[in-house]
C-alpha cells in the first residue's frame, strides 16, 4: 500500500486519477503530521458557549468604521483599538478565537507584547485572514472570485511560526433569481478555491475556516436563500472530499438563511432558525466540529437573537456546535463607546464583554433580548455588496 502511494504520487494528476480509478480501495492519502493538532484546535474553537471575534478588517474597512466615529485611520489608532479588544478582561470566557489582519498580527501592545501572545496568554486561539480580496469572475454577471492562492503555502508557514493556528478565507456569492445567480460557474469556483485553500492550510498546520458567504443583497425570499445555501455548501463539501481534507480539522462559516435585504420582508428569528438548521442538516457532514456563523450586516441584537433561535429550532440532529464568528455584530457598540479616546477604553471594553456574553449565551440557546439596553445594538450594519 505504501509502495502504491509512492508510485501514485510520482505520476501526473491525470495519471494519478487513472491509477486510483483502477484500484481505489488500495489508495490511502499520505498522513499529515498536523492532523492531531488540527482536530484539537478545531474542537477548542468550537467549545460550547464560545465563538470567534473577527478583528480582521482591512485598512480600508477599519478606516470606514473610524470615519463614523471621527477617528483618524492611522496605524497607531488601529493598534490602540485592537489592543482595547484583545486586553478586555475575561474575554477568553466567551471568545475562543480571534481572526487578525496581517498588520495586526505583527503589532504589539503598549507593553511590547506581540498581539498573538496577548491572545494566547488569554487562552484564545489566534487566527489570520488569508484571502486577498475579490476580482470579477470572467463570463458572469458581476460575480466575484476570491484571490490569494499564489504563495499561500509560504504565508501559512509564516503565520504558523508566528503563533496562528487557524485561518479565514471569504468567498462571496449573490442571489438574483432574474439573472440566475449564483451561476454554476460561481458555485464551482467558490467550492474549488475554498478546497485548495483548505488543503494548503492543513498541510501547514492551520485549521481552515471555510466561508462561502451568500450576501444578504437581493429581493429573494427565505426559501430561495435556503435552497441556495444548501446547494452552495454541498458543493463545497464535495470539493473538500475530493481534496482529501480532514473534515474534523475544519470549521464552516456560512451565512444564516434570511430573506433578501431588498425583499421588503424581515425574517423572524424562528424562520431564520428553522431554515438555517434545515439547510445545514442537508449539506454539512457530521464530522465537522463547528459552524461559526457570520452576522452579514445584522444588528448586534438580531445576530444574537437569530443565533439563539438556531438552538430552539426544534429540528434535530445538530451534530456540530452552532456558534458565532462576528465582526460588526461584536464591535459596532464598542467603537461608539470608545470614540478614539483613552478615557473611554474601560467603558468600551465593558461593552465588548457584554456583547461577547450575549453571544456566548445565544450559542447555548440561553440568550434573552431583555439583556439589551443600548440603542446601538438595534442598529443594522448592512451594506450593499459588503467588502472587508
């Protein structure tokens, strides 16, 4: 068997496929020395009642957020803000992982401690954003392809050595029933690129978060979103299997199933909970440890309500942890409380602790909307064709 592995690995891709087709039962994918670590990391991130803080906004995106609170978009202000987030007391009780942007990954606290170490000392797993944005997908009606596979192995190795143990790669799709979107090409491109990214991550010790985000943009109803989510997620797992991905060492980061933002109908938490769980039961293998939902522009309160509703859907089984990987839905109130002023740091950290606690409870089905006492938490963060 090992001899066959060595022979097959020396063949071209076409020859490998022909060889394996003739003797499929004899082939075993080469072992990855990171396998045990990948599984342990994925399960740690998916700890019940904990979730991910997505602090991986690009320089341009964080600049937009700073503009809203009249703070200059400088490297030092970005460092001060991320330091505020990462040094919040007890953060590790509710947050299991934090996703960093490249600039943030190499920055240090006022005490000279690298941010990855600040997080590790708090018992939080360090993650890194690996995609390099999107470009138009040729031959489609405005659909997008995510960039960043070139030299991804080298970047993964560098971040692993710096303390990262998981990664994020965002792919985006749009629903437009009139134009037949997402197209088959867009779905195939999304699934293939996510599988290639996942393979490279696992080869270099990083747990890949697989993120096929279906944007809230559109006039579609919730049933259309559910059917599309099922189709896209199923396509992703088909490619992940083809690429021999260790599913136990991965996480999924999908959209929740909701009506389109331009449909004129806001889905209730009960509708979101039922349709989202149903879509994932039909498309996600039980081997995946956790599903860490993105907020997609929902208000902070709605993101918590809808996450809580997933646990009250009445549908079973749910073999994976259902938790969160929120950016805007954890930070909007924090930014407003901070306002770029040092004297507001403790207040802003208290706001972050509250939001993290709300989502921790929601990830266990124990959240109650009576916990909300800040009007900012009720404000939507939706943006058309949102970019990080």
